[in-house]
C-alpha cells in the first residue's frame, strides 16, 4: 500500500506551538518514498518548509495511525505537537466526529482529548503515557542501571549534568541558569550525537522560573532547533520533578508558545495540553526522478 506513486500531493501545513509540520491525508492513498518526500517537502527554500512530515493513515488498533519523519528524512517515534495537530485535522476536516480520538504511533497508542467550541478545536490534551526512566529502554548509556538523573557526562570536553527521560523517544534534559544561542546551537548538535545516546537524542535546555513555570529551548534529533517540542516539554517536567525543581503541573514556555504539562501521580501518565493551528492547504510537486536521485545521494 505504501508504495503507491502519487505525482501531485495535496497537503496541509499546521503548527503546534510553532513546531510546524506538513500533514498528508493518506487514508486511501500513500505517497511513495516517505523519507525522501519529507526531505523535499520540508526544505525551506526548495520545498514548502517545515520541521518534518506527518502522514495520517488507517489503523487496525486505533482510530488513526501516524507516521512522522524529521526534516532529514529520519523517522521519529512520537511528537506531542504533531499529535495535537492531528486531532484538529481529523475533526475539522470531517474525518471523525469523536472528541476523544485514539492515535497509533511507533511509541504506542495515544489518546487525544479535543476541546471543541462552536465546531472548532481550541486545544487538545494528549495522554502521552508513562515516562520511561530505565536507561537501556530510553535508550541512554548510564552508570546506574536504575535511572539517569543528574548524572555527570563529559561531551566534547564539557561536563554536563544530564537527566534522561523517554517519552516514546529519547530526551536529555540539562538545567541551565540562562538560555542563549551559543549553548543551544553550539552544544545541542554535539550532544544529540554523543556516544551515550545509541539512537541519538533530543536535547532540552531548561531554565527554572519557579515550581510551576520553566523556559525551554530544544535541539531536536534530525531537525535542529525547533520552536517547540511536546515530548521534550513533557520530559523536562518529569526531569524537573525528579530533581526537586518543579511541581507536577508546570507551564513550559517555548519560543513558539506556552504548553501546560501535568505529570499525574495517580496513573503516572504525562498530559500535554496546547493549541494546534492550520497554516495553509496546497499541492506539492515532488522533484523529478533525476533531482530525487541527487537528493538521495546527498542524504547518504
């Protein structure tokens, strides 16, 4: 099914907290070579421009299935911001009348609670499930077999205190007194590919404002710095609680917007609440076969 060739591809661009992706309704027809398509369509000069590609598919286990690809064509397990956008997409485009939607991802099934007013999805709360703290399951290499909370690591000659959390994808959280470009753009890419992260990692730099409010910048695996990262915001609050720096209900301020995160002590699940917005609808023309071949060579 996923080898069907589609020459002209209808798409919708959306963003959640400024984390922008291209969304494709593939319930009946799936474009060919999704990793290549993600690289092409995400290009901010020669494509539409985005942090990646999200493909909405039928599911045998849930209401819908999501596959998502970073801007470099690598496939990711999960994205909280993209999940919220899917909730708005399927409801407002008439693909479902449900206000509680289940979504199959590579990280498992997630439940989307749609907050609807006058036929419009104003916000979406995503049940992100329980955080993963066992190092080998995140995965991250750790001196402790139980968890990796504020462990010192030397990366490229610089010592960091890292807390590792899995939210369906790997995260490394670093608490810092200030957020600045040299840290995020300079150290983020080095930390992403550090040897301690077998599958690379998303790197969150967190400034604590108070027990209920933090500021965050993120270097995302496969995409670079993005305006927001939903799973990263969730992981950062978990790390804040584990390190005694925050309460369990926290507002996370990102360059794009502020997200509300709640790590529920009763069920151990993390709940992410925020908005989702449409940007544009259009038709994308994939590169010619020759251009696609050249693009494949560049990505190798």
